[in-house]
C-alpha cells in the first residue's frame, strides 16, 4: 500500500536499482559478514579481503616453486606460517594448506570484540562493541576504544577491564573479591 511516485521522484530513481546488491557496492555475503561480526565500516572488511587474497596468492606462489628452490621455499613457508600463527589467523604451523584457505573472516575473528565474546567477558558481539567503544576494556596498559583492533596471540592474555570501569566493579562484587581499599580509587 505504497503511494504512487510522482513524476520527478520516478525520474530521480531511474538510475538507482534498489533490488540489485551491485548498485549498493557489495555482495550478499559481504553484508552477512558485516552483520555477523558487527563491523561498523565496510572498508575494514574490504581490507581484510584484500589481505587474505594476498596471503593466498603468496602461499600459492610458494607452493608452485620448483624443486631447485626447496630450501628457500621451506624457509619462506616457515616464516609465513609463523607470522600468521602469531597473529592468530591460522590454528597451526603445520602446512601451507592452512594459508591457502585463509579468509577475511579469520581477520574478523581476531578483532577485539570477538575476543571479548570468546573470553566470556561479553554475552554477544553487540555488547562487546559497546564495551570497547565506551572505554571499559584495556589491552595491557592501554585503554582501547577502537573495536577494529586486531589482537595477536601474544597479547590475548592481557585483555582486561579498566580499573575504574563499573563492569569490573560488578564482576568483583559478584565474585566477592572486591577490596574496600579499591573503593577509594
């Protein structure tokens, strides 16, 4: 029960195809990923896709090297796998097959809000993004307010609540670990 468009409205909408996703600049899979991982900027996901494509191309090039360069291939493959494992993008340092199946979702899973859900510091991604944007989370000594921060494996253990956060106080109250000395701070 939508009203009929006036002539000038029809003229303005002739070039815009509201049904096709190509006019919007993305695919359906991209929109699903943006919603699933609560990405605020489409540019982040495009950048993750480009990085994943580059890693896959590099892994294919290393795989296709001839037998004359076996030592070079082994050294470069080990360095690539070590780097990707340190970033948390692959689960093992085993073989290049893991690099060839790397996707943009692996980068999205290493974002700070996803790790908050994984560490059970937040119930879902929506709350995790809110906690990060409001400044309740710190990584090491730094307070982080950008949900697009990628966390490597080495830093994953240093994700905690900010000392002055209300959420930290509620958690300490719930666990009956809050100290009266902390009340003054």
